[in-house]
């Protein structure tokens, strides 16, 4: 079976919209535990202005204190040149840049036009000059909650422009959970043909209950890299009612049950997941952490044995 690689985004994408600040020590303990589970990447934090995202105001301290594990890449979100400089000083293994393929969403989220974002991110890429690998996350590729459909040609256009600038990878994001499996299949078929040498990652949300169906469509179409958030935390503030990212442990459990090699120690991951509600102070959407794996059996009621003996 094909190897599937997972990038855990809970401490960045998940934590950034929490209403209460997650203590720095708790973040570090969580990241260190996740580092032992077999992830390909962990998106640790964001080097954004603390005024913009106060929940991640401890980015330098977190990056400086985590226990790094060989073969795990510690990636960070970077909004601009100053953020890139801070991230490189903190020895990030990868810089994750972001912009939206929807003009309205980009203005709402980043307060810039797409042209302004493109120019600013190109400056970051030029400044880094290959010293640290760069990934670009393209938001709203499967639809914008304010504009509706985003034409596939628009997604291809921005994907090609960043590939031409020499980025290592692109994350194709269903930022507000508007994707469906047929749309996913068509998107990845075209992008893989267009960009055969670019590391493609898919980022899904479960807003409308299609997150795992979209993962399966992408896997069956040849995609081997996915973002996921422990417990299913996260969400877009510009999509009213939007729920979080796909739940890492649920997606990994599904693929594990189907025989795919995710490299993840699912027992370890579920142990970490079951402690997450205590960290964030509320319940989380995770299903497998509550119900257990499909291979976790339960004793039959006592009367069944009596019936068997009769």
C-alpha cells in the first residue's frame, strides 16, 4: 500500500482561534508528545504579529523549547518578510506562506488584494533564497463563503506562479469546508499533471461532514500528503458556522483500517488526543478518541454466555 504522510496543525491552525490562551508549557508538552507519534511534519506556530493572533504570541519560546525528533519537520506559518526572519532565527524546518485564491477572502483575511499578497510572498521567497524550504498554502481553492465557486483555472494560475518561483510545496486548502469528492478528484487530477515535481498537500475541513470522504477521494487520486488537526480543532473566522479541520486521528484511523501506511503510531496518537479536551478546556469533535478503534472489542453482556450455554 502507498505511504501517506500527515502534517499535524493543531497547535497553529487549531489553537489560533481558541477563545482562551493555551499556556506555553501545555503547547510544548503537546508538541513533544505529537513528535513521538510518527508525523512527517508538525506545524508548530505562526510568526504573525501578536496583535493579529494573540493566541500564538509565544512563537519564539515554543520553537526554542520543543524537543525536536529526527525525521519530523517543524514547520511554521509566515505572513511576511519580518515573520520569515523570525522563523529562520528560530530554526524552522519549513516556512508556510499563505494567501487566498478568492479576492474577497484574501481582503477579509489578510487585508490585501491577491496581487499585493503575491508581491509580498514573492519578496519572502526571494529573500529566503533556498536557505529554508518553502510551502505555500492556497486558501479557498474549493470555494469562498463570500464569492461562491472559485474557478479551477484561478487555482491553477496561482499554483503555477508559486511553482515558477521555486517553492517546494503547495497546500491546496478547503478553508471553509465547501469541497465535495467529485470536485476534489478533478482538482487533483489536473494539478498533479500540471505540477508533477511539486509536493502537493491537501487541507480539508469537515464543516459539512465531507472531510473524510474528500480525504479518501484524494488518496484514491494519488495524493499522499494531508494536513489534519488533533481533535478536529480549528476553523475559519470568515465562514459563519464553520467547524474545524479534519480530525487527524479519525482520518489516520480510516486509512490505517484500509491498509495504508501512515507511519503513525495510532495508539500513541489516541492517548494524546484523549488529553486534548483538558488542554483546551472543552470537548472536541474527535470520534475515534471517544469510540475507540474498530479493532477495540468489548466483552459481551453476561446473559449472552448464558444463552450460548442453553
